[in-house]
C-alpha cells in the first residue's frame, strides 16, 4: 500500500537566462504549486493516506509548458492558471477522472 493515495509533482526548475530550453519555474509553477498545496489542505485532503503536493526538479518535458504529474496514475498535465489547477484537483484528485484538455 502506498503512503499517499495520490502524489502531485510540480516541476519548479529554473534555468539560467539564455538556456536552450524553457523552464517551468519561469512560468509561475512554484506559485501554482503553492496554490495547489493550500487547496489540498483546505479540502482536508492532505496527509498520510491522502494527497501530497511536492516540488520537483526538471521533469524533462520543458517544451510542453509548465508540467505536473499525478501518481500513481502517471498522468502528465500542463497548466497556466489557478482555474487549471482547480480542474486537476476537482476532476482528477477528487473525482478520479483525468482532465483531458490539460493532459500532455
């Protein structure tokens, strides 16, 4: 049995200016990860046997926009704002249904 029911990893990697590849950290991923973490807490979903929201280094999908992956399903998402994060939490984390429009 897994320690968490679901685990969300947000890429928050920041590359140096002029790097050949984009980086999620320059797209507000750290702020949106913090938003997701607080929303999970507010919903009472945080903790052992529930949901964990973490920062990750480079997840190597840089060209597809800011990314997060939800485990144990291994579903990859891109996102741009809090509405996208709300959809991922409401539909996937709570409802168990992947958000097709945001999947990578």
